[in-house]
């Protein structure tokens, strides 16, 4: 293949741009409930996201990357023209990045997964041929987009109901909050670490038995719960906050929990969504390094995951505040107890999907979870106009990603 240095440079640049878009739009989703419920400040959210998004991307991002990289296009049809796959992946990255930039500018939480899947399907169907798209794989991905918000919404609904029964609707909510919140903290640590040791550490070279995985997850959950218990024990009732019900004081206890769920959500998001930026980059690198041979088994270069992690953090720090305002404040009023239910439900759904290699939409999952908590308080608690705008932006993301990718594909084909 010719122009290999130029193609690699373009792949790295567009991958970084796409990862920046993920940070600005999608990571903002991950942090929105924490910031919107006033459990943590925006600056703290950025620091948490920087550490845990990066860790999730680097440690557990391999499974989904392989789906985006080689699961959706029948590469065997391109064995004679490997450059078409390279142009296609470059156009998919650029198309998705441009759409994310536009959406973030208007504060719309669109799906980066939709953007990149739409773009890849678009270039493959038009640039190569309808038969090049693995429609069964695409169908399973689209199916997961419907299932994920419903699952997260159901989980957050049930979680919030449990919070109401165990804590909020008791005669002494503050006392019961201090008793049960450490249990929720344990659950958070257990779920995230379980999926990480099960699936995420394979490409780091750590293989463990099922029993070991459960044991490690239990230990991590216990340690995190103990840390949380120490932090909670320092919270004393402030009688000036509320005279009749101690809900304000209860929310202070939940704010401690939100620190842990914010970390979990950032890790889960990094593990799932880094693939949207680095999957196509990995495909380009694979074709170029193999001298134009498509479909060879190649290890994912660690610098590619590193590039994705860095871009994501940069996007959140520079432009993430717009989407944080939409998801965190405008769908429904969030408090730390409600925000916890959203994040725990969304993080659980996302890490399960990462484990199975399905690139689900974190945006859909989190918005579904926020809707679930809203429903638990009654339909009037939801801002239906904002919900309608968000749903509309979801619907148009696929075709826009596809159209932009097709345009860029023919430009690259002509120029390069």
C-alpha cells in the first residue's frame, strides 16, 4: 500500500478527534447525574472521569473494540482492495466526530455508538456493496440499543423503589441511610470489579478461574464498602438543614455513595465507548502493518487504546459542560439518592454489555436510567419536551452518520 505514513497519521488524528467528541458528549453523560444532583462539583467529576475513563478504556476496552474493528463489515470482499477498508474507516471516524461536535454544540446527548455504527454501515453499503455489511451483527447491535435503555430504566426504577422502602419512607431516614448505603456501595464495587476481572483483564495477560474472579470482586466490594462506611460515619445530622424530615441530611449520605458510582460509571463508559474511537483506528493499523492483508489476527497496539483514553479526557475537560447540563438538570430533578440509582443501573448495564462485546449506547442507557427514576416518582416528574428532543436526536444520528461517511469516503477515494 502507498502513503502508509499519511494514512496512519490521518487515522491517529481522526481517532483522537472522535475520542474528543466522545469525551465532550458521552463522558458528559456519564458524569451528568453526579454533577446534576450536586453530589460532586464539576471539577471533581472531571478528575474522576480522567482517571477512571482512562482505566476502563485501557484495561477493559478490548472486547468491544474487536466488534467495531472487524464485526460489522465482511472484510473478505476487500482482499483485493485493502485501501477501500482504510478509506472507509477513516471516513467513519471523521463523520462520527463531526456529528458529535455539532450535537455537543447544542447540548444534545447523542449516541457515539450510533454515530460510528451508522458511519461504518453507510460507507460499506454504498462504497463496497450491500452484501459487505454483516447485517446479522448490525441487527444484534441495533437490538441492544433498544434493550439497554429499557434494562437500565427498569433497574433504576427498582433501585429507587428499594431506596424508598428501606430509607426514604421510614420513620428515621437518616439512621437507615447510614445503615443501608454501605450495602449499596458494596454492590457498586462488586459489580464493576466482577466484570473487569471476568472480561477486561484478558488482553493484559491475566487469566483467572471463576472462583478467583468472584473472590476478588467480593474483596474489592468489601474494601470499598468499608471506605464508604468510614466516610459516612463522619456525617452528623445538621438540624439547620431541615426541621421536619431529615431528607437533606439523608442526601448528604447518598452524596458519599455518588462518589463511588461516578467512578464506576466512568470506568464502565471507558470500557465500552473507547471502542468507537479506536476500533476503526485499529482496523487501519492492522491493514497497514500487515502490508495490505485483511483479516489477519493482530494484537491491538496499546498506543491505540492510549490515544482513545487521552482524547476522551480532553473532550470532557474542554466541552463537556453543555451535555452535563441537559442530562443532569433538564430531564428530571435529580438528588444524590436518585442520581445513585441512575448511575448504578447504567453502569451495571454497560459493563455487562462490554463483557459480551456488544457496543451498546451509554447515552441511551443513562437516559433510560434517568427516565426510570423519573417514572418512579410519577410521569409529571419528567420534562417531556426535553425527552422528545433527545429521542429525536437519537433517531437522526444513524442516517446523518451514514450520509457524512459516504461523502467523506468518496472524497478520500478521489484524493488519496
